[in-house]
C-alpha cells in the first residue's frame, strides 16, 4: 500500500474510533459531575486528544453537560482545570488517575491493524451496552 493510501486509511479508522468512543461516553445521557440528564452532552478527554496513547481509551473520557464541560466559571473541565483534576481523582480514584496518566505520557504510534482491532473491540462493547443504557434512560 502506498504511503498516501496508508495515511488515508489510517485517518478513516481514527475518525471512526473517535466517533465510537464519543458515542460510548456520551450515550449514558447524564453528566457525571452534576448528574443532569440531557440529550446535549459532551465527551471530555481527561488527558487531551494530543495524548495519542489514550486518545481513544474509554477510561480517558467522561460525559459532561455543557456547563460542567466548558461554560461554568465555578467548575468546568476547561475553565477550572485544577478543580476538575481534583474532582476526577476523588470520583475515580488516585490509582485509576495515576495509571491513566502513566499511559497518557507513553509514546504510541498506532498501526492500521491495531486501529482496526480497537475499532472492532469498541464496536462490540458499544453494541453490547447501548440497549442496556437505553432501557435505563426511560
């Protein structure tokens, strides 16, 4: 496969992975900080999207309402980053945070085969849980 075709194929897989990760995180339909139920929710990366080793890791995502994600000056993942980090550590635990942070700072170059495998895993996971979540939203 030529380098251009490889790059295009890899980008398509990365986009599909971003979408399925977003769906998994957002489809619980409530903000995990304020517990507000809404159809307008955001999937926030605990460690930013530039951390490629965990960019598509479900552990690196939380579902937040727009206020808790970016709008509130009192508490939001983007406006009050330190408070958000303290809260997520309390919510998920220090060991979880330290493990994710360690993985976030690893250098990772994903191959097409790895991306395809990850997409398959996340798709199967999403298919398994989406009906369960839909029944809980009623």
